C-alpha cells in the first residue's frame, strides 16, 4: 500500500471568547488589517515561486489568492512570507502568518500537539528520489551506501530513515534547511541523491542546469 503525502492549507484558530469578553477572530483581524499574511515555500517551481518581476506564481499561490478573493473580493490582498520546512509551523503558531499554503504532510501529531487545523488538501503526492543519470541506478533499492540530501524536521526525513532501515540499507544524510540551498547542494555533487515529494523533485529537475542529466526513480515510498 502506498502512503501519499499531502500538500495542504493550514490555519490556526484563535479563541473567540475569554472570561465573557469577545476576542477578535482570525478572520476579523485579517479584515481589519486589510490583507492576509500567507506562508509559502521559499522557491518551488509550479507551486510558489516569485518570477523575474517579483510576482508570486504557482498552485499554492493560486490557493492563497482564492482565499483573498473570498475574504476581500480581491485576489491580491496578500503578503507572502517565504518559509522553510523548519520554520513553517512556528510562523503559523506565533501569528507571523495567518494561513500556510505550502507543501507539508498532514499528521495527527501536527493537528494535536501543534494545535493546527488542516482545512483543505490541494495536492496529493508521494515521496521519491531524484538521481543523476551518471549514478547508473534504476531503483531506490540500489541506493545502499549513498549520500542523500533531505530537509530536516520533515516527514520526508523520517520516511527516508524508515525506508533504508526496512530494506537493510545504509545511507549518509546530508541535511540542509533551505529548499533552494538543498537543490544547489545536490546539483553541485554534495550528495548522490535528492529525496522529497515527487512533485518537488520534478520542479527541482525542471530548473536544473541540465534537466536531461537527471531522472526520478520509480519508487514512491
């Protein structure tokens, strides 16, 4: 059975009433401010990436614009806040952002221990592996002893360890917090393999110096 990762929209709820005194809801605060603070991936082609004119584009950006249109009747009442996998939930909990429209996996722990509400799924995905063709491998089962670039503090990192342990393989993780920097490290040869959501791997491959030099392995773990 395949387990699919979820790209989701998350919103933190604020208590409405405390000791008989009404407390402004998130929606009321947003309306009073005049714009929505939206957390997005720093740079993920096809999902959230600023173009050469600084205009944010992609699926997650379109989701954010739909929320803005529903709240204000204007899709552009948004302040985009680029976030890493490590900072995304902290930013949401602290109120730095109102909504997170970014690739992240829905888990019970995140909904309970972190106090987050996963309110809408906008993309279903699974974790895969991107490798240079020069590595001459056709399957993830051939990655024993390889170094793998991975984002820290993610379900991706946990899945990776589980997969290699379950298949009796060893690996050397290369952990880098920023998505763009992780891709740069992979293309520079600091690791043999890049693992992430398959969609993110495809997006990374598109912007590679030579996209045809890389392939995504068939396994979705």
